[in-house]
């Protein structure tokens, strides 16, 4: 942790209002060179400032530093094999809610797990196990589809969905997957076009679950019909589990659409940066995507 003399730092911040543009630039560079550890000090100066212009500059610097930290975390998560789905979802959530703690999200998932675990019997048929999860998640705990504000960015942010209990197909599915895996059930996400779903898959049995429709259970034949109605050629990826990295990429794509619909194009462009990072440097704009 960096050691800052608060009086000296306050004096440095006050120079952000200097009439000399060169002084301004030098001060900003000096502050930014201190890295993300300076964020709490910048936030404190923002709270104590009565100058709107200095506050605006502080906000901009805080955002850049927070975004740099997010990108750093995302690359590390990818490089570690993207093995922890909750960690990946947490990193994305920190874009809108930078103070979100991974441990707090984990506690919330643990609580849902315990609420369901007390009712689950290991000798039950898989369909019956899923029905118990559905009853707990969607009836007792009141998780539900946010159909009224489907394109809200908050629907793609796990922090918000855990608090509001309203989400889109992929975030509701992620919560379902995280809880079911803690229960020892073989469930994974499936990247179906226009609808993210879940599959329960063993060597003997495979079926599908729609978390956006209160955990509706359906079959491969139903996916065949769904794909046919979309006039698409069936692909193996429409039926089989996807990995955590693919899930987070889809969440990022949802966020790009959500911010564009709100005309928040700067945020949309920043989320595209994250998608490029996670996709190994592929420039989606250059590809027209």
C-alpha cells in the first residue's frame, strides 16, 4: 500500500485548478502514475472539494484508474483459466459498481445454496432435484425475469441481480449454475442463439433448463424446434456446455447492446475493450461485429 502525506496530496490536487494547462497536465500525470492504490485518496478529495471543475477531473481520473484495474483483473482471470465463474461475473460487475466485494457476492450465493440444500435429497431423480431448486429460487426466493426492463445494464450485472432478484437469461442462469454446482449437480451453461440456457448432463442423461422461464425443463427436440424456427443451421454449441470465458463474453455483448440502447456510447466502447481483451485481441469493430 502506498504511503501518502494527505496534506501534500491535497495541495497537489488543488493544482488541478491551475490556469496553466502545462501545470494541469503535469499534476494529472503525477497522480495517475501512482496507480489504482490512489483511488481512495482521490475519492476523499472529491468528497471534500467544493469546486465542480476539480470534482469532474477527479471523477475522470478515478474512472480511468478503476477501469485499468478492471482490465488487469480480467486478463489475470483469463490467464488463470477462467475457472471461477463468480469471479468473472464479479469483475464485470465492478464496471458499474467498483466497490463490489467478491467475498460479499460469494456469501450471497452461499446463502441461496443453504436455502436449497436443506430441501434437497441426494437420492431424488435429477428432474425432481431441479424442481426443488426451481421452487426455492423462483417461488420462495422470488428470483424472476426482468421482462419490463429487459435491456437494462443491471440485468447483466450479478451484484444488481442478487439484490433486485430480477435479471436476464444469462445472469439468472449463472446464479442457478453457481448454486447447483455447490449442490454437486452436473449443470453448465449453453450458448443458444437469443437465449442462454442451462444443461443438466451426465453420461446417461441430458436435459435443459430455462432459468428465464422459472426453470422450465425441456429436451433436445425442443431445441431442434427452436433452432428451426430461427431458420438457423444446428450447431453442436447449441446443445453442449460452454465454458466460463464464453459466458462472460456473452455478458459483455449484452452490456454493449444495453449501453447503446441508452445512448451511453462511451460505456459501450469501454465494454468493447473488455471483450477484445477477453477474445485475445480480436477487434470486433474491424470485423463489423
